[in-house]
């Protein structure tokens, strides 16, 4: 089962809503193809969507080890680490991976880099990245949340209220901890 055949069969099974079979094909394709980057990419996205963040990070770590020059893999790995882990070593790892994103005009990269520098304490630089990221990704609730947190830290309360409200409107009833934090912060700001 080569990578292209596995990807096509996976897609066909997904379209037929045969999820268990689709996942089995994906896993089989990965098992027999050592460098199945596309299949691993798909699997990482699926795990992330299902809430298995550690599983997704593990796959992105494998992809990064295979090709550390792939800026998209670097972005996704750094973003997941910075968004879902709080320890200093993880944050430093995310920063080391994400440094190459500095100065890029791609909203997803701006968000990743901006959030990481915010978490490292550089709020002014974070705003320089998160404001254009939020403008470029107006439908992404996490990006709007990131901007709202930075605006709050900078004392820009009205802007923070707008960004956090937008984030929560987009997130709906998402149980992610970021949106739990956004709800609490918004309640505090509106009092």
C-alpha cells in the first residue's frame, strides 16, 4: 500500500462516512511507509481534532525530525506545544522551533510566533504579530483569544473585550481551557 493509494482510499472512505475503515487504512499506510509524511500529517490533524493533542504533537515531532526545514510542520508543532503545554521546557522548545516564523506575513505563522513571544513575556512584540494574525484569520477563535489576552495585558480593555467576545462567539460552547479563560476574563472586564 503506497502513500498515494492509502491517501486516496482514506479520502474515499471518509466521503462514505466509513471512519473506522478510513483510520485503519491511514494507520496501515503509515506502518508500511517509513517516510509517509502526508499520511502522518493527516493523522496528526485527525488526532488534534479529536482532542489527542499529545498524539498530534508526537506525530509532528516525527515529521520535524524527518525534515526540520518544513516551515509548516515547524509552525504546527510549535503552535500545539505553546497552546497546550505550560512548562518552561516546552515553551522554550516551541520558541526554538518558531524563531524562523519571525517576520513572516502569513497569519497562522504570525499567530504562532506572537503567542509564543507573549507567553515568554514580550507583550509589545506579541501585539505586532497577533493584530495582523487576527485580521488575517477573523474566523479563528484561538487567534482572536490570543489577541484579546495581549490587549488585556497591555491595558487596552475595550479592544480586549471586543477580541474576547469575538473569540467566544466563534468558539461557541468549546470546552478548551483557552475559552474557559476567555469567559472568565471577559466577565472580569465587564464588571
